[in-house]
C-alpha cells in the first residue's frame, strides 16, 4: 500500500517542519481537549442510535404482532419506526453540526492557524 505525499492547498509539498509541528500538536493540551470534545458527542450519539436501530431490528424480527399494529390508516408501528430512523439520522446530523460549530470549530481553527503559521505556545 502506498501513501500519497501531503500537499498544501497550493499543491506544494508542506514545509519539513510542518510534519514535526503536526506530531508535536498531538500532545498539545488544546488538541487533546478537542479530541475529548469530539468523543463527548460522537460516542453517546453512536451508542444511542445503534440501540435505537437494534430495537427496530429486534422488534421487527421477534415482535411481529406488535410491529404490525395499525396506527392510522395504512401506517403501522413498523413503518413508523422505519421512518423515525430517517428522522433520527437527520436529527443527529443537525445536532452534530450545531455542536461542532459551537464547541469544535473555534478550537480547531485556532490550532490549524497556529500549525500553519508555525506559531508555538
């Protein structure tokens, strides 16, 4: 497996010290805080969604009588659960975008600017 060399936006190879600064950035407390903030959203959201999806699958397989309960007209519980899978997916995407804009992006932008400009704290 080959790796492609990293290039800057202008298509030029990065400065040699950019790689060294990037490695050092991984131990920066602000970078570690950024990772922790990301995981604080991603892990619970993933667990919640997978449990919700698993509930849908298990109920569809083993609780067919419950899932075939008619709610309104041709809409049964299984169809409602299936549609709510889409709603929850988009809900998580919107929640993540709002969370990232508020809690991740400002810190990530600061770190990126510092890394690209060669500044050190």
